[in-house]
RNA sequence: GGGGGCGUAGCUCAGGGGAUAGAGCAGCAGCCUUCUAAGCUGACGGUCGCAGGUUCGAAUCCUGCCGCCCCCGCCA
C-alpha cells in the first residue's frame, strides 16, 4: 500500500534534508497545537545540529530553501529551528481523493513485513459464563486481531479451552450436586448458573461426575461461543486442551525437551529446567502421582501452534497471568524455538465499582449481563478505549444509566449525520472540485483523515487498538465542527461537490476505524 | 523479600524526547424558523507522585524514594 498523504509531505522534506547533507535522518511531522505553527511541523533541523555542526536555525533555513513540492505552500523557520509547513489546496484535494479511491482499503497494509500471526485470546475454563472481567480480554484481543489483519498480516484467531484438570472434576461434582438438590463442594462452583446448566443437561443424577463434567463443559462451551459471537468476537479455531492428551502431543513434547537435556527428576516428580531460559524457577511437568501439570499442556500447545506455521503466537492474558511470560518463553526455547515468536500481551485488570469478581464465589457479573444493559457497541468501546497497560475502573451504574453520554455514540452520530447528508444529495462526488479552497474546519477534517494510515501503523506496532478508538473520537469531533460551520447541500455547486466528497471520505474512515474496534457504523440514529 | 503494571484537571483517562501538557464526563455562561441539538461555541480547571540525573530541550529516557494494583503452587 502506498504511503499516506502525510508520508509524502515528509518525503518531500526528506529530499530537502538530504540536499543539505542530512541524508538518512528520518523526518517526523507533527501536528502543532498552535495554528500559528502551520499545518505540520518538524524538529529535524534541531536533530541535525550536532551531526552537521551548525546552528539549527541555519540548517532549517537551508532545508526550507530546498523544499520543493506542489503540496507544500510554504515553509518557515520558527523558534529554535522548527520548520513549520503549510500545505496547499492541491494537497487537501489529493488527500480526500486518496481516501475515496482506496475506499475500505484506505489505511490498510501498514505491516512492513507481513507475517502469519496467531492471536489466542479469552481462553477461559469452560466452567462458567464469560465475565465482565474477561470481557476486556475479548474486546482487546479481537480488536488486536482486526488491527493485525488490516495491517496486512495473515491472522488466525484461537480460543483455548482448559478442559482438563481438577477444575473440571470440581465442575462435574458441582453439577451433580445441584442436580440432586445438594450444595456443591465448598471449593466447587457456587454460581446460580450451575443449577441451571445441570437442569438443562437431562442427565441421570446418578451418573458419575466425569459424565457430568463432560456434558457440562460441552454445554458451557456452547454458551461461551454464543456470548462471544454476540460480542462480535470471531474465532477460526476452538482448541481443546484435552486433545493434546488424547493425541499424545504432551508426551511427545516432553520427550522433545528431554532429548534436549532440559528435564530432570527430583522429589519423585519430572521437572523442566526452565531457569536455563530465564524463568523464575523450574517447573514440574509430571507430578509425583504421574499426572501432568498445566505447564506440560503449555509445552505441547506451543509446539502445536508453531508447527502449524505461525511466525508469531500472540497470547492475550490478564495481569494476574504476568508470571506466564517467562514460563511460556522458556518453554518455547526449551523446545528449540526462538522465544521472540511468543508475544505475550498483558492487559491490566478491570476494576468494578463493587469489588472483584470470581467465578467460584458466585458473585457473577457476566458479559451477557453487560450487553443486555448497554449493548455491544458501548461495551466494546468502553473496554477498548483505554490502553491495555492501564488499569481501568468501570462504573457499571454509570455506563448503564448514562449511556447517551458514552463517546461511542458521539462517533456513531457523526457517521449517521453523514449518511443523512448523502441520502439527500443527488449523486455523490467522486473527487473534490479543482477550485476547492478548504475553509479551516474542512482543512482540520482532511488532516484528520490524512493521519489515519500512520495511526493504524502505530497502533498495530504498539499493539494498542485504543489508539483507534481515540482517533475515531477526534475525527468525529472534526466532523461535527465542520458540520456546524460548513453548509454542504445548497452551497455553490463546486463547493457542494467538494464537501460531499469530503463527507464520503469521512464516512469511509469512520466506518473503518469503528470496525477495527468492533463497533458498527449506523446509517441513522 | 523478588518480579511486573500504574501514579497527568474534581472524576475516568489520552499523550511516552519537541514550541503555551490534551479529551470526555462533572460544573459555569451561551447557541435549535437552517443538511439529525446523541450536536456546537466560550470560560473555568494542572507542582504530569517526590528528588536527583542524561541534553539544545523531559510529563516522556535513567536512578532512588513514596503510594496503589497484580503475581511469586506438584491450582488451572
């Protein structure tokens, strides 16, 4: 995909920089806060002062004199040596035209090196419904996958069900107890949904707990898939931990690390010497009683993923799983893989107004509850609009009672307003008119649209889909301001054509941005 | 004790080497005979946790300290 409109400006400045001896120094353009500082500004002359051993203002003056582009109307030197650019009407026209030409592809293809990337996300135990706490994983992980795909990577989305281990036995015991009208074990599952699931299975209460567990997890998996589909999270593959044992993959993985000399026996158990690869401590693979640990499953799972041909395996995990990073990377390395192929993204936990949530405690606030209350769009936006490194406080009451003030509606409203304008217009202009001289509000909107490709690239690079949400808000704001200041229908014909083209371009970019965070762009509200 | 994340406006949070630090919400003053007022305009609001360091320049990078959250199992 070609460079963004802003990249082309930077390239023009870059040629001037090279001409004054600063070859190879990247030119980064910023949008100055102060309009007096032009449309775009760069501090490249300040950075060149040392290597060129010259005064920044002198260098800036030489660069300014060397800049030549029909898209740059003026260049001036300011302050300690900043270069402030003003762009031409031709640039604004070209920027809008580019959006309309590329349509839904505008902003895509940012990946310098397209890869096969797997994003594994949500991945909970199939012993209870998806909670609001897990919802952040779903919203973040799905948006990240969309972002990777849009950037040009070949993405596989996977859910890993931990359907092996003691929690499954406990779930079976809890289900059977409820079916018999008894209380579940003290360390079992207490939630109300347990009785409901048990009643829906139609199993004989006398059946053994393994049968209950199997039927119960199958039922829960169905529910989880339905909830996630409702939340617009798509998965290509649903992976069962159980299958790693049934296929013998766990045994083969352990043989492999054993052959590599990374396994030893101690205290009657089999250990992985993961400390060799930077882990905090060695990990038990096979317990004294001969059963395998979760780590053994991880080991086999990593081998399975990477052997499927993914260059990178992304894990989306909550902050409480921080300790996983070292373990997973060590496991990959013990198997003989480059640990950099394991990309663990940790998101900070969602804190709710009335305390933490736990499946076993029974105080469940499910994702479905949240969706019933505020809808998919508001929920996805609320969960993805903050950086994943940032702990967020969710005030559910505020979200449910003040949903009209949720920023997501602000963005959607911009799209719906444009749709209303386009419905009233006779035919949509394919391009701005050559005579178009954008007014300030129009110019701001175009600059917002021009920024999109670079923003997508940065968001993908930093694994930060929240940047897209913030961008959607900024662009919506630029549109609402334009809308108040510039009449579209009924303006002079050339101006009307130009503004209709700008409206269409804005609608396109808003729709793309909202889609990247899993939010719909409505035609009317 | 060890490790990780965070500390920015009254609240929730962007920004992560560039010029006078931003947005939303809350609160104040205005704007609907005009393409959707779920909107717009203006004013108010700051010791970017504290102290050092790096340099032309630090909210941003480094070190130390303080505070909050999470993790440190032959659970998964």
